[in-house]
């Protein structure tokens, strides 16, 4: 990020749909989506279906959309119109009659008691007026109110409460069946787990809403990922989806999701006013948006839309439109449903902000791990109040998809209004089709080494990790970063400067510890006070714990979590550096990829030299011995299985060690006992029983320690 400037002027008007209609949508693995004049409408239907199936999959299943929602909706509308004109082409499997699926096989699938429908979309006032008219006609001209709400851009979720307690949280899935993500849902602090003891709360009900990642959490998460060179999430919606479907609920807890609820349903809920129900739900402890308003006329609906079209920028979460719902629930019942959506509600989508600007060139950036990323450099253009000059093209496949030539006019959209993305190219090309498009270089733009592409990966790497300058600098930047050595007074620019001045003779981070105040005087106008602060802040990092030192080394695939487990298991650099593949594989959470990478790292003399110089500088090379609480478990080998109420598995493991016990991963004749939580695997249970190994429940175990 950091490639845009904040300006105080208004952005130019977004291009009208007609201008961007034929934005190229081709993708190497997707069907072409250009409307050829010689194509029949029937052929176009087939083409659109194929493209929509593909993008549907990218969006719902992989959470990796390749086109904007607007483009998707445009294609869907075109398909719906063509299908209406060609009833002979009807197909029950057409993407136009399906609601999309985000089913993941790893979560238990739960059928929805009431189907989770989607909403019809509108894009302008006329379409909103059409909806209003249809409702009025459907109600035989009776009066009605419209409940106006924000359309939150996250993941829809259905929560079931029984006897005042949350029993289940299920994703929309295909609308009929969803994934049971209760464990992750429980980590969302704004979702009540237990409701107050009140007469008006039905014994059983569902409440639906949207799980979101607030902008703030999203930015923090992406900054963290940028540092670790992990792919960034394009917008908070994808980040929320990735989080909710993570099998490890600790990830969800860490990433701080939020949820707004907007629909109460069940047999025993009040049937008068939807708006009133939301207020009631709020009084039960649910987070219901304050931006919910009853409109008594079309004018009041427009006023709501106009207000939020600009004000939504000040909200802590992403919104992509407005939802309009007929307020009276009996009237909702009269209006009913189509196969896909209610007739009593509609979404109004805000225009995604986009701009069109000529491409200057594509440059290729080399990161710390050697990944080469194509970056589009464009004529500066205003987009949502910031100037955009650069947009990542991510990888070779995406670069190829656009077939770019210098001077081509590209459409840039701010995905989630943060990271600019190229979403298409003006079909009136700057250069003739015979000019070859910009291709991916075969050699590293920085050091000239031949690039490599590993099987199954979209990225190309520069393999010259020992001498390619941006890789060397990137590793030093990683070393000083907050989660690593946290050397606060240094940043990427200072590192770059020291590097270029030759202040770091070995071209690695160990040289930082040899810097003196006089070395720094004069660099970047640095004066005595500053020089002193920098040297002190480098020096302070000598106290950073061993697990973070390990992370700071920048061993490929060794993130913070892996570094922690390795540090805990081996306890010193000495032991870790001598560990072989099999020994590494015994560590919880370490698989072949990490094990290979660690072995590779310590087999290189220059890495050993780097580590030795860090040790000589006084950086922590081991974990202090853990505090012993007792010897109660001394000599015992304990297997942990299942999930627990009072402590996490990790906490129990630590507890076992602190009481002198040993954690082992599989049951054998030598196992002293099994600490069993809920859902212990049947195979484990059978094995323990056949070997006559005692099984302790959580409370028995805690009692044993407290004796
Ligand atoms: S009501 C039967 N209200 O938009 C009506 N949906 O395109 C159910 N959404 O799947 C939906 N904010 O994920 C409703 N205030 C809101 C909403 C909202 C966001 C999402 C929801 C739904 C999609 C429909």
C-alpha cells in the first residue's frame, strides 16, 4: 500500500455502464467473454453461462473473484434477459437460477430450516421506483412502509438460538445447506452467546446477518501479510470469508470479525413490523445497525440512498449498497417470493468507484523471498479521493490475461476501496494487435538470474537469494519488522540507505549490531540524538525472545506460529540447526515443507555464518528454562485428545510440561494416560482401551494437579 496520496478534491464521476460494458473479461482458464457481432443470442447464452459458472466458483468457492461484482451482475442480467427471450434454452443448471455456493467439505453441512435467499439488485432510481410500483400493485394499492438498511459487504450467516443460547452458526452455502461455522462464530465478540432472561425472547428462533471484517482489522491483517509476503486479501469481504472458513478458530479470534444482524425469523417472532423486530433484537443484545430507517414514501427512500452513498465512507465496515424491505411482515407474506429472492425486498447497489487511465509501463518487483510481481505503472488518476499510480498485477497469469501494451487505457477499481486493481482494458487498443503484449521477463530484472516457476504455483521466483539486492534488503526489512526484532527506529528507507552506503558489509541484518553512532551521523540528515536512538533501539532487540529471533531469520515458510513451535520444541539454535527432517516432523504443526526448508537453511554456510554473527552480537539463541510448578507428572508420557472447556490444548501441553510431564502425540504401550476432551477420535479411544491405558477427563486431570 502507500502508493496513493490523499487529496481533498472530489473524484471524477465513474464511467457510465455503457462505456465499460465491453471491458475485457478474458482469463487464461476462463471462457472468453467478448461479444462478437457474428455470435447468435443462443451462442451468447452458452458463453455467458460458462463464464458465470466460472466466476461463481472463483467468488463463492475460492474466495478469489477475478472480476468486480458490477461486471458479474451485468453479465448475469444480460443472461437473464436473453434467457427470458429464449424459453427454448431453459436449463435447470443455468447460473441464473442458482444462488451460488460456498460449501466447503471440511465443515459439517447443515440444512437451513428456512432457505437463505438472495436479493434482486437495482442500480438506479428508476429501478428502485419500479420496485416500489410493483410492491404497491402487489398490495392492491394499500399503504406500506419501507425499512431502509445498509447492505453490508461481508458473508451472510444464520444464527440459531434455543432457550436463550446460541446453538449454531451456519453460512449461506447454496441457500439450502450451509457450513457449520459455529466455532468461528463464537469468537465474534459482538455476537451474544447467551441472551438475557426476558419474557419476549422466543424459545427458538433464527437471526440472520452479515459477518464482516472491519476496515481497521483488515488493514492490520494485510500489513501483517505484506510483511510476511503472503498474498493480500483484496477486500474485507474476502478476508472475512477466509477467516470464517478457517478450520482453526484461533485464527478467527485473532483477526477480529464483527457482525451486524438484519433479519429475525421463526414461528414465534412478532409479525407486525420488521423494523420493530430489529429494534427488539437490539434490545436482546444483538448488534443492529443504527443506520436503519423507516421510509413512508419513495422520496424518503431516495434521501436515504443519497445520504449513505457518501456517508458510508465514514463507517467502520464495508457496505456495497442499500437494502429496501417492505416493513409489515403480513404484507411481506402477501408479496411472497420468486424462486430466488423475496418480492418484498430489493438491494440498491452503489457504483463501485473506478477510473480509466493510460498504462505507462509494467515493472517487475522482486520481494524478499524472490517472488517477482508485475506492477502496472499508470498515468496518475483520482479514485475515491486518492491518486492512484500503481496497481499490482499479482502474477504472470493475470498479466497475460490482460494482454497489456504501453498506452492501453486500463480500468482501475479500488477493490474494497483500498488496493487499486486493474479490472479491464479499453477494447480500443493503443497499439495494433500485432504488437506483442508486455510479457513476463525470463530473467530477474534486478540481478539477471534466470527466473524459475515451481509446479502448481503462479509465481515466478528469482533463485539468486544470496546476491539479488532487493531480496537481501527485503530480508533485513523483515528482520527489523514489528513481529520479528521490532527495531522501531529503522524502516525500509533507512535500511535501503545503509545498504546502498555499504554500512552493512555482509549485506545482512547481523551487521546492524556493529553500527556505531558515528557510522550513522550524516545519513539521511541523521544527527547525534537520532543516531543514539537508533543504536539504542538496535541494541534493545538483543532481548527479543528466541522464537521471534527464529522468525526474524526469514527461513522460508517459517511464520510466527511455526517459529514458536520450533523454539519451544528445540529450545536453542544449536539444537534446531542440527535437527534432521524426521526430528523436525515430530514437532506439532511442522510438515514436510517447513521441515525441508529448515534443513535447507541450516545447510548453507552463509546462513550459519549469519546466525553465528547474530549470536556473537548477543542476540537470544535459546529459550530460558520453563518455570517448574511441580513434579506431579514427572516420568509420565501423556497424550492429549479432543477439545476442552477450561484451557486450550496448547495451555494443557504447557501445563503438562510445567508439572514435569512429557507430551507425546500418539498412544503406545508407554503412554501413562490420555487427557481426553470432547470428541476424542474413536480410533484413539479404541487403541487406549485395547492397551488398557487410563483415560482422564479434563476435570479429573485438573483435580490431579491441584491435589
Ligand atoms: S436481507 C430475504 N439485509 O445481501 C432477505 N441482506 O444480495 C435476506 N446483505 O445474502 C437478506 N446487508 O448477505 C439483507 N441489511 C441487509 C443486508 C443483506 C447485506 C446481504 C446478504 C444477502 C445479500 C443479498
